[in-house]
């Protein structure tokens, strides 16, 4: 038995309008085409769903049993199709984004604000977490996408380049480095250096040593969050290095930011997603918006 959706819609239209002529008009088909659909339906079912006379048209006993079931089935299907259309048209949806704590309090709120102006019915759930757990949250399915610095490739996760940025030195106003037009890493190392724990310091130390053998990163203090480091810099307890996207937070702490030279050390950031998994329309649109945002703001190739 192979009943088609067109046959069911024709059946419902005839019941609701009470005539083949009106039903055909409502479906924008000819009356003969509608009659053919009803005939095909009855042949497939092996029973008549309408009792027809020259003077009246009515549901058969089988048709009376059949109609409420079909009506609910088609309504449910139309509702499901409507939901799909809403998701495709971004009239609704949810995208979950995992980002490191520093990015969660600087760049991402700006992106989300701009995105919501364009897609007000899509909810963006921001998950701020440790930088080392961004990829694992993507892999577990807890979030749809993650944004974070370059990491060793993990099976099951795709990485799309987002931007590459140089390190900037952050120091208080009226600091001796304020007078220097060009600040080197060697200049920065003359002052207590506040760094982040874990791979941030480990990778930075390797990069510096690879370029200048005698340049050794020896932090006076290693903290968990950049906000802690900036607070300590604000208290004139040392200097710190961060990336340009944190500028809004640096300004909030009323600190100065200057690009670091000799060597030129950069960090690449990526958008992470699960390999082989088709993204929901909301997640796909958010990634496209994020890429366009960083390009528009000059972050994709920072000079």
C-alpha cells in the first residue's frame, strides 16, 4: 500500500470544503486532477472514503474513521515542515559556542550582539571555559562549535582558520616602556612578567627560545585567568602579554597595549567543529557571521 501525501491533502480538502470544485480551487489543481487523486486513494485503500450521489457528497463510514487520523497526521507533518523552514530561514534556532574565558569577555559578546541584530530569533549560548577544554566540549557534543588557539589535531574535530594575531605587551600608564616606540621581548623581560599557566607559557617559552637562544621566559607569577593578570598589571606588579582581541578589556583596566617585536610571535585561532556532522542552520550562519566579522574588523590578518 502506497498512499501519497498529495492524495491525503486532496482528501482533506474535499472534506473541509464539501465539494470537489472548491477543493480543487483551494489546491490550485483542476477538478479532474483532484478527482483522479481521490480515485487513486480509494483504489490504494481498497475502500470508498466518500459516498457520492448526484445531489450530495459525504464521507463514507470508513471515511469518517479515516479523516481525523489523516487530518492529525498531515497537521503534524506540516508543523514539522514548518519547524524545518523556520530553522532554515533562521526564524528560530540555537547555537552553542565554547570559547576561552578571555575571548568570552571581550570578542564574543561583540560578535553575538551584532549577530542578534541580524538574526534576533536565534539564541546564542556562550560557554566560557578553560582554553584546554574547548575542543573536548566540541567533541563531546556539548557545544556546536568552539573557538580557540591552535592545538594538536584531535581525531573527530575539524579546524577552520579564524585569524592570526601577534602578542601585545600590556603595562600601566606612566610605565618606563611607555617612552619606547618599539618594544621588544627583551625589553619586556626586564620587568616582572605575569603569564598564564599551562600551555600558554609553555608554548610561548618555546617560541621565544627558538628565535633567540638567550631569551628565556621566567614569569614572576603564573595565574589561571588573564583578568587576574591584568588586575596585577593594573596594580603595578608587573607586565603581561596578550592578544589584540583583548583590547576592550585592557582599556577597561586603563592599561597600555604595545605590539611586541624581536621576535614576532603570533597565535593562530580556529573555529572547531565535529568532523562529519552536518551543522544546524543556526550554527552554520553563526560561523559565517563570525568569519565576516573578524575580516571586517581587520582581525583575520592583523598588521
